[in-house]
């Protein structure tokens, strides 16, 4: 057969068995080897090509698995009818290889958490207890809004920690904010016009800019959202992060909160989407009450997630819908299946029910506060070349650099030193007046043992000297 003349590239990065498999497959697809043709025995082909029989066996096994050939006892291998195969041949050149995510020596990304402090032993126990015949009902689809036991725990937790007024019936679960936000947008209807913070959370920018004619950026300052500017727009829904604005870290003042609620009350179809993404971690003063807890007219949609409090990979977010909207949700989307795996829901519900979630938060609050203290102390050595803001809460702060260099230059210098950090401009959609470069410094994933060294490495990379 012609394919016996196949030239092997023994110095190629592609394994020999893979080269042989691909050559035979292509010959079958192109009709050079016909249906019913018998392939050489493994021994014969191995001798002819000067390969091991193992190499030939691997090639034939792959062809067998994909249905190009079949094996008949005592007779050998025969080519199958490929018209029966539901396969589409795609040229390798059409396949775009996935780029590897760069790995950095130091990572100040604001989405990272402290991995070493996760309660692995407890989580493993709940997971182990779950996998039992007694829980076989969890194999079935659950309630469209999420299992009642978890919604009940979330409702109780939110009232105790954030003053959020809700019933389990008002809560919907989703596999992350990315899944819940588009659902809310559809629920609020085509007539809604969205205001969003600038700078702000990239996901909200992405979603709202898809409907640019129905979205407006609203400026943020040291007191949070500038409500006066919102009042001059045609927005009917405002997305905000009032407890710890992302990415500036500002906390919305009490007067601004009252202003924002008053704005919502002026018209019947105005709503506020309150994203309380990292409200669990506040380090100075009393906890700031949620907007939803202050709301007297069912105008606030409360949104949060377990990404910061437990782990980003858990993919459990939730929204508390005002009573009028939960009625609409049930009428329009009740045929939806919950997008969060029921086993994950069950583990989290038990973890919360037994009091471990509250204990874990108390522990993590102390850990992140201690990390923040070390960072603050380390950065004091560089004042007045740098100033901090947004350090009252959360797992990131804003670092203003008093330099002639541009923000993009500082980020590039850090990356050249194998350090990942983002500038404020990454989170800005429409230009705002900024005179000095600002860096968003996430500290959740930094290791205790070398936080101070890490800060000094960053300062050295962006060429900021000790004061």
C-alpha cells in the first residue's frame, strides 16, 4: 500500500504514533485507502517502518477508537465506511491554539484570595458525607431558584450581617455574577437605561456597553457615586458598588446613599442594582448598612457572591429581588434550571447551617486586616511618593504614584519584573480627569511571610525610592 512509503520525521515534536495515525486517517478520508482494505499486521508494519510494535499499536488503537478501522479476530484490521462517521475534518491551520495564561512571580490581581486559610478539612468532610445513597435526590434537577435550604441560609445571613430584608422566596442563585446580571437585564426589559460606575467593574462595563445606546457612565469620587451627575442622565437603573467601590475603594457616604434612594423613588420603574461583592471585610468603624436594608419602596436589587468570602471557583452568586420583580421572574423564567450544581449548594448550605461560614469570615477578616496593616506600614517608607486610598474595606486598595511617568509605563515596568498589577485606566470606559497614575493593589493572595518584601519589589520595579 502507498502509505507504507510514509516518511517518518523522527526529529519532529509530534510523536511517531501520532504521525502514523494522522497519515493513515488522512489516507482513509481522502479515499487513498478504500473501505474494506486490510491494513498490515502490527508486526509487519513495525518491521517495515523500523518502529516498535507498541508505536503501531497506539496508532491503530486511536484509529479504532475513532471508528476509521475495525478489528476482526484472527483476520486483522479493516477500513470502515467513513460516511457513517459523524465527523467533520478541520484543517489544523483553522484551529487557533489557546494562549497560555502568563504566570507572574508576584500577583497583585484584586480577585485573588488567601488560599492557605481555606477550611479544607471541614469542606472535605461535608463533601464526603454528601456522597451517599441517602442523598440520591441531589442527582435530580432542583428548584429553579436554587435549593431552599441554601436560600434560607443566605437570607438569614444577609439579615444578620448586612441588614438585608428578604425571604428565601425572593432569592435566586446563579453560577456567578456573569450569569445573574444578563438575567436581570432581560427581566428589567428593553426600555431600561443603565447607569454604571466609571471607573467600575469590567463585567458591568462589558454588559452595558453591548447596549451602548441604553447605558451611561456615571463618575465616582471619594464619596462614591456622584448622584448629581446621575440625575442629569436618562438612566432608569443604576448599578453601584456602594460598600467598597470597585476599583477606587471609596465608600458611599450616607448622604449619597439617601440621594440615590431618593433618585430611585422619583419614578415608578427606577431600580438600583447593589453589588455587595466584598462587604464582609470592613476594617475601620461600624459596618456600613446595605442600600437594600435602607430601601422602603422595593427599588433595590441586592447582588453578591461567595467569590471573596470563600473561593472564586465555587461559582455561587445570588440576587435578592424586590417583590414586584420576583413575581415577574417566576412568570417569565420559572422554566429555567438552576445553574449551580446541587451538590455544591448542599455543601455550602450545611457549612453555613453549622455556623462555620461565620467563623471563617471572622478568621479571614483578621487575616486580611493584618495583611493590610503590613502593606500600609511598608508603603509608609515611600511617602510622599505614594499615597493610599480605599483601605477601609475589601481586599484591594488604590495606590496613587506621584511621578511624571504614565500609568501604562508603570504597569509595563512591573510586568518586565514579572509582577502582575493593573492600572486604574483598565477600569475606565470614558475618559475622566486623572492627573496622577493609580495602581489597583489587590492583597488577598499575598503570602504573610513576604508581604513587605513583595511591596519593596514592586516599588523597585516601578522605580520609586525610599523617602
